[in-house]
């Protein structure tokens, strides 16, 4: 935890500057528009999207100020406005990450994956995080969709969160109110994922309320599959540790198969995706499938809501 916190502090001096403003002046007026824009751009490069609420807290300004900043950057084509924040203004060509995944067995770099299906991932993250209550314990798989879950969990209090994703750990460490456990292990640099025996040992001794897993590919018959074998034992350990299991994946992952088998579809209590999967394909997954629109409004609400079974 402390190591991640130090990493966050070394990545930007902006929060330190805000604290110093407060100490010197007694009243906190925030930082200049130029500094705010620089910080927004930095976070976009780092995570792919930014949250209005979190920016307002970190930069010590009103949320309306951040919204005006984002609106101005949107008009300039720097960002795309989304529900509660903004994402990159120039997303990668639709389906590029999926096309690369089909053409190669190697992992698609995080910087590419995080820029695809951004609105869908934000909606999926909000819907999935809604299952979690204050004080719950959660394990988060690595990936850009589980990162969206982590962002949406920021409104919860007293959470204990375990992850093997360096980006997720970085974000949660900045919130301050989360009890964070990072697995350790060997870093897969292009996807910022920790793997190996150390990571597996950490997960094998845990018992948590929720596991949120991502997927490289999902098929009714082949189940959940992955492009590399290194992450498979970790995903299985996350499933074994959790009382409730939720799969989060945008619709482009469905109807595909990758080389390494993770588990059957019915290993999950709930699957949260977007409306890009049509009704006929969705029917094959049964009542466990929940589809959301980019606005966050549910299309098909599963009667098997995991909260009702707890």
C-alpha cells in the first residue's frame, strides 16, 4: 500500500502544490486553469479517461469548474465528454484491438485497449459496482473494464480491495479510503498486470465478497478464454476466493475464442456487458446476462441480482 502511495506521489506534484496553497493562504482557491488542463491531459495519457468528481477533489475546485474545463477541451477536440467525466478525443479506430486480438496470440497493449469502447466500459463499471455495498471486500482482475469498475467503486466506503493490476492499484491508492492489497509478482509490462507464484500465493489465501473479472474472449460453448496462459491461474484463484462472481466485458468480446481456457460461463453469477450484443446472442447466456446502455441505464436487468442472494 505504502509503495503504491509513494508511486502516486512521485507521478505528479499537483496535489502537493494544492496542499501548500492551503497551508500558506488559509483558504483554498485551487490551481490555475493552465495547471488544471495539464493535469487533465496527464491523467488521460495515464488512464484513458478522467472523472469530474475526482478532479474537483484533487485540484481543490468546484465540480462546475472542472466541467467547464472539460467542455472547453471537448470543443478543441482534445477530449470526448462522457457521463461523469471525459475520455480521449480521438479514440482508436473501432474494433482495432479486437482485430489485433484475432490476428495474434499476443496481448493487446493496455494503451490501445483502454481507448476502445470507453463509454460502454464506463456504463459496465457503474452497473457492476452497484452490486457492492459499503464495507464489502472485492478482488479486481486486471484490465480496462475492471479499471472502470474500480473508478465506480470510489463512492463506496470501507472497502477492502485486492488487485493484480498496477493501474487499478494506482487509482485506488489515490482515493485514500480503500484498504488496498496489491498481489505483487512479475509485471507484464504492456498490460500492467502482476503474475507468477507470488501473485498466486497472495490470492490463494483470501476470501472476499466479490470477484470482478474481465475476459479476452467469451463464447457459450468455449466459455471464458484468455490470450495468454500466465493470467489463467490468477483468474481461477480470484473465482475460488469470492462468494459472488461477476464477469465484466464489452460486447466485442462475445462470440470469440482465445487459446487459454479460464472457466465455463456458468462459473459467474452475473455477466455485465453493453447493448452491442444483440438479443438473440444474449439469450444464449440466460438470465445471468445484464446489458447496459452507455448512459448507464439497464437494458436487461437480471432477476438473479447477486445482492438478492446474499
